[in-house]
C-alpha cells in the first residue's frame, strides 16, 4: 500500500502525521511511504530525516500519485481535496460533528474517510486513541501557557527579601486533559485544586496531590452511571455547586477549564461575573474554546483582557508542542493501520470490525456514519 503523508495547510497547524520512527515501522509492514517536502519542518523533522527512514520526499503531486491512503492531521480544504486520488483512504482528525457538508464532498470524491475522533474508547483501541494522546499534551500546555501570561511566579520562593507565595491553580474537569493539567501545575509548585461532576474523579484528583472541590452531598455520591458517565444533577444541586465554585474561583490565580461534550456546545463553567471576581494578573485558560468555550468571554486564538484578568482561548494547544504531539499522533495512526489493511498490505478495511465501523464516515460514494446522516 502506498501511504501519502501531506504537509498541513491549516493556519497554525504545526503537527505532521508521520515521523521517521513510524515510517520505518510502516515500511517493515511492506508499505511504501511518500512524504510531501517540508511536511515535518514545523515539528522539527527535516526532509532528510524522512528520507533516511526510507520514505520518498517530493511535491504534493508526486506524493499523491498512486496513493492508496492519505495520512493527515486535519481535514483537506476543497482545493486540496480535488488533488486526491479517487477511491483513496483518508485518515485524519476530521471534526466529524461539524463536517456534514465536507463528508458529502469526501463521499462524492470516492474517499473512504476515517475520523480519528470516532475511534471508540475501548481497551483494544487504547493505542489508537488520538483524543487522549492529544488531550494529555493540551492539559500540559494549558498550564505552561497560563504560567507564561500569569504576572507572578508559580512556586513558592523564599528569599532574603521575603517570600513569594505559590500560585493557586484551579482545574475544572478531571478527564485526560484535566488530570495532566493538575500534574503539571503540581510539578511547577502551584497549590492545586480541581472539580468534576463524577464522584470517581475525587480519588484521581487526590492521587495527584490536589484538593477536590465539590458539594459532596447524597446526590453527588450517586451522580455517576454504572458505565462511568455523569448523571444530570438537580437544579438545587447545580445552584449549590455554582455558589461553591464561584467563591473558590475568586481566590484563584489561574483557572483551567477542560469540559467538552462531543457534538454539543461546551458547558459554561466560568461566568463573566466569576472572571471579574478574580484579581488583576490572574489567568483563565479555556480548552473548550472551539466548541463555544467554558467561559463566554474567551475567543478563539486570542487573549482577552477583562479588568486585568487574561482569558486565553488558544484553539490548538497540541500544536504548541508539535514534535511530541506529532510523535503520539503518528503512533495512533500506525496502531490503527492493520484494521485498514488486507492481504499483501493492500488497502482493505475490515468493515465488520467495531473500531472501523465506529470511525468510518464515508464509503463507496456514500456518507455511512449515523452521526452525519440527515434525519
């Protein structure tokens, strides 16, 4: 199978979908790999590094010629799509919930489009879980970005001239990104607290040395389904929790929000009033800005100043750590590839496999995923 690795064309996207390490492994599996010239520069990978790994490097036209499958980080735009071979596979982060129009175009072009976001979070797919690999880095980078714009030091420092107090950092949401943010903030020496709507998160937060913040009444103790998901909370509980969080945020130096709901707008966690209650120099980092934001004041790829409080809305934090993000993403693709490969290393997806079923958006000229079908 011929695999084409293209340079990313979306503004601000610094990642690449293959690395010399994964290319060596792809070639060992009897695939051939062609990489567009300059594809890895922003991730710290030179063309000669790809060549040394066994790939051919050239312009996009030659890379795509005869390609069976295209590896990308982000979806192609209309102009790029027109250059793809008919009936090829496309594997990328396709933002599927907002891609009905795009999916119709991929289907019309004859592509088999595979959305990495839709790989199910089951045990056998852990090595393919792009959302987790990239969220880990986003959580880490959120603390770094917040610390850079925070007007004071993060750790406590004792000097002859006096003591510098440690920063108080509050992480909202204890999923993959949130837990990594907690760990990073702790490593930097911050006084860390966190909240989550799932009771099971309390132990995870405590294991990282942070304080758990929640109204822990009887309703909270049963606020999780047997499958591990949060149950809807009563209006009375929501009011009590909001009051607790508001009072806590007013004392914080940095707030990091991580709450995302697939296919739906992000829930508002930090209101304008909460931001204004924070002292000047404080920071809010909103990891959900691409889905409307956990803070209504955040704007995509901007730093908004609200009475001296900076609200950060960087939409692609993994791209701020391009080398590591690319390495993890490339390994996710490598792990998925056997499910898209048949005999003699040909492009032949295993259509009956639950992972393939969950992640394929288009096939045989049709949009096949239920989430993208009309009606």
